C-alpha cells in the first residue's frame, strides 16, 4: 500500500472494502492515539489484514482480534487510559474478550497506552504509574518472553530474549502484593524486563495476560520492531531488530488454527 | 452583551483627541502617526491592537526585511526548479519527485522558553507543526537545536530540564519522531537560551494549500481550541525586546499548550484536505486572529467581513482587542465554500473539534470586523499584514572586531604548552569528549520518541535525521541543523557560511542530496548598530553561500533582542538543510558496526592549522582569531563523493568533521556502536605539514571520515582521485580491541583510549548535572 492510498487515521475503508484473506485484526483509533499506523503496518507485514476501528463505533466489524495501540488517548490528562475505557468500542471489546462461555474469546493486545486502557477496563490486573525516574524514556529494551501459551506469543520459544523499543512516561507497573503473587504463581507474566529495571515496575514486569490468556498487555512497542531498517539495533546491525514481528505472526497463525 | 465600552470606528472618527496606549503596546511614535495617516483618523482600540502586534518586530520583520531580500534575490533557475512554494508562505515547499512534496521550517521560541521553559518549548513545537499543517502536509518529524548557558550555572538547571520535558511532553503526544538537533552550552546564552524547533511534513502535490481567502461569499471559520487570555502580546512583547529586571513578570504572556488538542487538529485538518473541504487555511500563531484575518484577506481577494462576538472564548471577559491579540494555541482559520459547510461541520463533529463561523470573504478590499453589529475595525488588510514599517537600521563593524580577530589561539597564552606526548594527547581527547558540548546528549534525546511512525531511518546521534516518505520506494528526506556561534562571533559572514556548510555536509554524509535551506537567525538587539552589522553580515554570507552551493532558502525565522542587561548572545544563525534520498535504506550511519571489523578508515579533505574558535580553544578558555576557512567548492565535491559512495554502496560509515576535529570524529565513530579502531596520524602530518596535536584538534572544514570494506577501496579512491579530492587511508576498524588506538610521530608513539571508560565518562556529563535521582529521592517518592 503506498502512502497515497493509506487511509487517514479514522478515515478507514468500510470492512467490505478490506481484504478478506488472512486474519482480520482490528486496530483501534482513539483521539490521541499515535501508533495506530504502526500497528496496522505490523499486522500487514505479518500477513494479516488490518481493519481500522473507531473509538466511537461500538461495532468490531467482525474482526478476529483487536489491538489497542499506543499514544495518549484523550490526552491522558486525567490518568492514562482512564477515559478511553469508557469509549463505545471498549464496551464491545470488554464483552467479547471476557466472554466466559466462548470457546475462544477475542484475542486482544494492548500496547503501552493500550495496556493502560486494558488495566483501566479491568481486563488485566494492576495499574501504571509514572516511571520512577519521572521522565519519558525512549530506548531499545530487552525482554524475556515467559509465557508462550497466549495467541500473541505462541511462536516464541519459552524464555526467548527479544529486543523492542520502549517509550513511555507512565510505564511503572504496580499491582497489589496479593495479585502480584497470583499472577506470578499462575505464570501470567508474559514479558519481563531484562537488565536494569527501566521504570521501577514491580518484579520487572513488562507485560501480563488474563487467566484465559487471550488478553495481553505490554508497555514496550513490538510494532516498532517489525521491519529491518526502522527497528531497534540488534546483533546484525543498526535498526535491524524485527523481534516484535513474532507477536503479530503469532496471532495470525493462532487465528489460522495453527501455531 | 458588552460590559465594556466598545470603541467603534464611528466613535474613533468623532473623538480624535482620545489618548491611546500605543507606547505600552510597543509602537514607536512615528509608527503610531503612520497608522493615523493610513486610516485618516485615529485607530480604534481594536485596530490599534491589530497594528501593534502585526507591526511588531516578530511579525513584521521590520529590522530584518531589507536584508532578508537577498535570500530571494540571490538565486538561479537551477536552485528554484524544485521549489513549489518559496519564502513568504507559512513554510516553503520543495518537490521531492514521484508526486511527493516536502515542507520544513525552523522557528525560535527563545524568549517564552526562558520565562517559562516547559510551556515555552512545548508551544514552540506546537507553532511550527501548525505552520507545516497549514501548507497541506502531514507533519512527519521534529528536531530541536538548543542552546543553554553554562552547564553548571544554577539557572541552567531550571531552564534545561523544563525545555526538554516541554519538547518531549508536546512532541511525543503528537506522534512525531524527534530525529535530531543540537545541544550547546555557552555562558553567552545564560539569560537568553535559544530554543529553536524544526518541523518537516510531506504531502502529495495536489494537497498543497496556501493561506489565502479567495472566492467572494466563501465562509470564514475559526476552529480548534477556544480563545483565551493566554499569550496576549506574546510575540510582540516578548520577542521584540530585551529582558529587563525592572519590568513586571512576563509569565502571563507565555502561551499554554494542549498537545492533545493539536494532535486532533492535525488529523482533522488532514481529513479536511483529503476531502478538499477548504479553499485556504492559516494557522493562528503570533498575533492570533489579527494575523490570520489580515493575512488571509490580503493574500486573497482583499476583503473579509468578520463578526468577532462569534469567537468561542475560554474567558468571557476578554475585550475585542484582547481577542484579536490572543495567542492561544491549537487554533486554525479556514475559508470554506458555502456548499462545503455541512461536510466541514461533519469532520469537526467526528473529531470533536469546536468551531465557529466568523464571517465571509468579500471583494471590498477592506477587512471589516464587527462587535455585536458595530464596526470596530475597518482597514485595508494589506496595511496590517504587509505594509508595516521597514527600517534601514544603521549598522557598523564593531571597533573591537579587529582586535578580536588578531587574538589568535596559537599566539595567545592559552595556546602555549599544547599536548605533544602520547599521554598528553590521549588525555586531551578524553578532556574534549567529556566537555559539555561534546558529551553524549542521550539523557536529553531519550526523553523524545524517535520511533513513532515507523519511518525513522536515522536519528540522533547520527549526522542527520532521516525519514522515509514513501514506504513502497524508500523515497525519503534527511535533515540536519547546525551553527557554531563562536565562529559567527569571530566573523559573522564566514560563520553563517560555515553553519550552512556543516548542515550541508551532515546531510551529504548521511547520503542524501541537499535540496533546500531553512534558517533561524538568532541575534541580539537590532537597535545596536554592531549587532545589526552581525546580522547583515550573516545574511549576506548565508545568501552568498546558498547561491554557491545551489540550495535555496525556503523560509525561516528571525529572532532578535536575544540580549539581557546589554549583553547579547553570539550571533547564532542556525541553518537547517533538507536533502533527498531515492531510497533511505542507503543511509550511512556515523559509526562502525561490529560486522565492519577490518574495514579501512579514510580521511577525506585537507587539514590546516585552524584552531581559532575551536572546541579545544574553548577548553583552554580562548575565543579569538578567525574561524576556519570556508571552501564551498570543496564542500560540494566532498558532498558528491559521500552521496555517490552511499548510493553505490561503497561505504558503511561516515561522519563529518566539525567541532573537535578529527579527534572528536574518531571518538564519536567508535562510541556510536562501541566498536574500536586503530588509526595513524603520521602520514596525515607529513602530507599536510602538521604536528600531531593540530592533526587531531584542528577544525578545518570540508572533511569527513569514512569506513569501507577493503573490496571497495580501489573503486572509492578512483572516485576521489578523479575528482581531485584528497583521501588518505588513516586506519582500520578493530572490533576486538574495545578501544581507540592512535599512533603517530609523537613522544610515546601511540595512545589508546578504552571505549568502556570513555563511554562511561562521556555519557555521564549531562546526567550528572540534570539527571538521575538519587536512591534516597526515589525512596521518598515511593512512599
């Protein structure tokens, strides 16, 4: 897709015009969302079809999975994600993601602000507060993948180390002692920071999942590590890191029925 | 509805004796008389407000105009062939090929950032981004050239963290990667920090929009944030005079930014452009509605009728004059045909953006503004927007300039007992790299998002920021901003040329073909003839050099009155150069990567004994003499070599030589990816007749260091030989050593610097002043 026919954010084609081959993955745009184009690109590079979803539209247009991308939804002046959780689109996402009876509830990935929204919506435990150093930080970050049972991480190997960019101001993951013990015991920590804790997160937690494993939130940005030349530095060279792509190929593969 | 007396045009005509506060609004007596002459009566309070802001230095360029003309005059057909929009619009537009166009511009927000660092810097980003949107472009990146006072001065600790978090807080929220800039510390900027901001945007050719109100009967709409009392007189008052302790606080004159409102405004405007719903558009920056109405009207059919009570207000007590002058942020004005009104309103509704219809375009040649049906402004908009005063300010070369230039580093006390042994030279390299101006700036740049958008191909600390424009072809742009104020102080003509040369060189070093220039001319008070001389010389130098390098100035900004208590900053003409890449995947990084072990390192260009104004001289507390020689023909050839080498895949790393000379370039190339090198300066000293110290620390221009695989050496040197450009193999990349080893004909024979220790020292300079909370502080905050 050339940039010329890239739809403006929010000015998306109707689902009928979207490609119907491959997994159809919704990317939600709230006012103030910033990384929606990046998430859509990552879906495309993984072989899926990105379907733009609009915050004010309750319909998920029949998508197979949903990504809540990063940004500052509604400005995040109150508390990150606190207003976005009340958006009409979230009502449907919460309902489909937490459907107890469903055989396979809707896979949802929240990245950065999306993670914050998922905790505000109580799909994931815990909350995010300001980084302990009180600054915005943008850096290449190494993570350990500790749970490969989710549709978003199925193609990683257990304890695989991956490098993806992180960039946030409110990225310090906090959770009550009891809940922390529970998510650790249940193996629901999906990603953990390796090396120095970049923001003071409890137990170095970078990403968690819900008990069913369909909802995953993480602070760093896998959608910025999907294309050689524009990702983080890695052993093969400058900006060559594409470790993040596996998150998107994982979900596309999971939806296709395989691993 | 008005609770105050409205000064109508009718009232003004019958009360000529009424005293008006023109002096308080910054107008000179002769300027006020000129307004009376234009109108044939005294101005109303609202008209006075409009003229005062639009005729301020900041908006009218009254002191600089006569000089700036040279940027438009010294051009060739070759220079303008890709120029779609030149100087005078919100920002210049350059054809990038394949139906793409690029627009970029630098502006200053110096004075507000000193008064209120966070909001001053934040709204600086906001303002320049709106300039880019109003051309019809999607903004794709920002950069920030910053200059602060002494790194250890207590006030720098107030200004720098605020500025950095303001830039980050606003820019990060817009989804614009910050791809580079500059950080300079010098006590001359102590009470006048320079906070410049560059934004770049891209568009398809057909999306180009201009600020004019055409089509009689078309509707005029104001949309975005509501109008408040913030920033009243911000541009005219703040940026048009020096700071003085005796005056009241200027804090309320600084605008307050809302990046969320701006982000929504960007998307909303792009949707308007995509649906072709606006005929003309103008952002509201300095001088707010005064500027937008008078510029739109005078660039179009020449008339506009506005009802000012329709403006949505944050503060209902504002007077008409205040509404006209307010510099509230995140506002745009557009002209819409009657048939598009409904569709326009639908887009506003979708994005939740407030708007109000203010009036319509007329063919009367008059800008009429009414307040509740009563006429409070009736002017020819050209007299407000374009026919402001023009000053031929007197200028003269300072008497002290000769003496300054005669004070050469070599013959000064500071220039004696220079490092000569291996140990001394090694220590000098470390001292250089741990000086505030050479230190790692990642403590600052790590507070900016450089990934958002997924198109950043290079960013700080490489020589230029590089952004992909077309995901299919890899078509993209490179941008660099530079200025060495010390050079410009020693010789403003040469200094401005050297700023251009360095930015040009940086863009070429990354592999892009330089295409266009934007400048931000930061100077002291134009009322001082010696400052005015610096300004005139810098503009003359820059325009001459643009002509010689074949790159046009497409726009920019002038910031004067950067002086406090009679002490002016160094003349600081910051120059931004934009270059074009056919394919950004060809970009050249500024350091050796690990896989480049064993690659040959070449120095391109000639080194002379040029230490006046250098970083090394600064370390020794000396500033005198003349800056390095300008050789634009050599810059051009060097640029061609670097661009061809990138395009043909010959080189894997390239770094230009500037502040700190060869020593700094070699250290930075190794620090970039933590990969060492072994270098000899012996042949260089023999070829150019230098001692080892001069070879390492001279700041001769038109030089770069490149690294290339041995298999490419012959092809590369054939190219440099064919162009008659000096290229000397000075060393090899050594990925195993973990250090930079330099050998030469000096006592001791060689010195080595461990990269780990160097990195530790180099990267802790800035955090040790501004950064890292102590463990105790963190503990307190967690309780």
